[in-house]
C-alpha cells in the first residue's frame, strides 16, 4: 500500500511540469498580493528570469569547477567594468530565458491557460524557487571561491 | 512627475541596481576576476533582489534596504569608473602615462 502511494506521488511529480508550476504559482502570488499592480507582467517576468539566470549560473560554475569549461561571451566595449560585466552575464545567462519565458509563458497570453491548469497549488513553488536560487547562488559563489583558493 | 511615478521609478531603479550589481559580481567570480569587494557586491545585490521580490510573494519590502542597495550600486559604479579612468587622464591620448 505504502509502495503504491509512493509510486503514485512520484508519478504525479513527473506529470506536473516544474517549470510551469513555478510560473503558475508566481503569477497567482503576484496577482493575489499586489492586485493593484498594473505592470505585474513585467515585474514577474523580471523576477523569474533573474532566478532562471542564477539557476543556469550555478550549474555552469560547478561544471567549470569539475573541469567542464564552457566558452562564454565576455564583453569589453565600455569604459565601465560594471556595464561590461553585468551585460556579459545578462547575455550569457539571462538572454536564453528572456526568449524562452516570453515564448512559453507570455506570448499569446499562454499564462492564462497555465494558471487555469495549475490553479489549486498547495506548495509555494515560486517563493521556494526564488529563495533557493538567491541563497544557492550566493553560497555557490562563496564555496567556489573557497574551493579555488580565491578567498 | 507625480509622487506615484517618482516612487515607481525609485522601485525600478533599486531593483535594477540590485540586478546589475549581482550580475557583475557573479560574472567576475565566474571569470576569476574576483576581489573581496566582489563578494560584498554579490551580498548587497542578493539582499536587494530579495527585498525587491518579497512583495510579489506576500512579504513586505523594506524601503531603506532598496535605497541602500541603489545608493551602493550608484557609488560603486562611479567609484569604479573614477578609479579606472581618473579625470586627470581624460584629455590624454594614452591613459597609462
């Protein structure tokens, strides 16, 4: 009986798409907690795209640590290092998700169907995802610095 | 410009400042160009982003944190620019002289 329940819960986990679950919960949260916010689409797009870029950065930096070097774009066109470096990060890690999130979520108002499909969520996927990416990226940065003797 | 627009601009500016500072720090760490201040940038930017996204998930943002992050990024931007390109070198052909 217990084994059957475990299989059932595992099955349901795969049936739901985590990517859409995060989006559905995030959209529901921002509509619930900031109902008067007119530019909620831009806000949530901005937030989740940044979290996705952190997610990719965590994967790539640990791949680099284990010897898998992925060539990335490094801009050097402006007098400000801050502009060059942040734009390099945005192009390498955020731009794929800007495109992907727009096409999969906001194009033709697809988010309406997604929210409708995942409307009874018990777990705050969006919040947990954002927190885990913020903390995970910072911890990865510190740990990577320690392990590579740069701190 | 009304109060609403000014506050909206301020919110956007502090969100953007948090993102830019964090992006710069993580890119430098990835490329091996980090200094102790890079980790401070990463920490300040992360706190700023957390503060900016809190209201969307039922939390409340602390306005002072947003302002501090925006100010930090602004000072960091001009400080770094001034350090790498001091005014005394602006009208020289070769900045290394």
